[in-house]
C-alpha cells in the first residue's frame, strides 16, 4: 500500500477518499480495520499521526481541515496512509508502511479530488517515494486554450528524505525546441504551476522536463467561475513498453528528448 496525497491548488478544496476493501478480486484474505495516518514534513523530519480507523468495507473522505493535528505552511504537502498499526512520532526518513501487500494489479488506491462549490474532478491514484536522482519527462496533451479556462500543472512529489530541495522545471515547444517557461518545483508536496500566458496556442503539445526531480504530473483545468473542472495525468514512458526491458526503454526515450533540449 502507498501514500495518498491531499492536493492543494488556489480556488479549490482538495480531498482524498480512502477505502478499506480489496483492490482486486484475487486477494481478499485481508479483512480487518485499518488505521488512518497523516504524514507531513515538520522542521527537518517526517511527522506521522494516527487520526482514526477505517472499518472493513468502509470509506472515508478527508480534507486538510479535517486533520486538526496538522499545522502546515501553504507550500507543504500532506500524505495519508492506511496501516495495520497506528503511525505516530517523528522520523528522519519517510516511514515504511505496515500494511497489506498486493502482488496482483490493481494496487490499493484512493480517490484524489479537487472541488469548487459547483463541481469536482478526481482520479484514482497513489504515490510512492521517488529516488532523489530521478527526472521527469512528460507531454501535456490536456491543455485547453480558451479565454475562460485556466490550466495548471501539479508537480506531485514525495521522497524518503524530509530535507527540502528545489529543482528547475522547463516547458518546451517540441517543434521549435524553444523554451516557453522556467519554474521552480519542490519535493514532498504538490507544486502548482499556471500554464497560461506562456505563448502556447491551440494544438500545441508542450514538453515538460525536470532534470533534477521525479514526480507525478497532474494536468488540471477549470473555468474561471469554477463550474467546470478536469484533471488528468500522464503515465511514465516505461508504461508504454509491452516487451523487453521497459526501464531501459524509458531511459532511451528520456535521453533522446533531453539531449535535444539545451540546458
């Protein structure tokens, strides 16, 4: 089982729904209540607190406001988890979860949602710690270039180390290889980046590159009045390889594009 983020983006409320039932039809041997934990960076360490329990075959939706024990800054991330024993205390490394292993896909997942008073959008997902020496390569096919629509990239990262660090994110036009924007992203949170006013037009397919950090790239769009929302994410290049060494395929794809973009 993995960690589950509560997303933050201006003008929306982030919520995450946790489920305590088998994620597939082949592994049903685990039948017990689970502890709900919140984990976040506090100072130079990870802090975890058990905030409740989840009975068998039940679900629960949580927002940041529901977790009174957490005192976060505006740029900090909070991650939920389900474990067999309560998690409490401070650690120098992201805790390994005491949980039910799943050997057959799909894995344990949560519903990660962004809402306004008028609409909501969500995806089924989870997040595991990324290696510090990772990188990101993603294309953005979900950009909606219309006057009344705002577009964002949510750069979602979690690492074992609580030490705060940043990295440079580049937005590139892959046809001309010209730079459309540079932004700073951070670990152990979801960094939101506005994709508007970058000179991108309809049918553009922006290339998103971060050489110094890995993440899940979430693409979020909303009308300015909040009445319509959408959220999608792209998969890593390895997920498109059917045969052979998929991680070697991912490495080749990344190196090919990274070599085209000047530092």
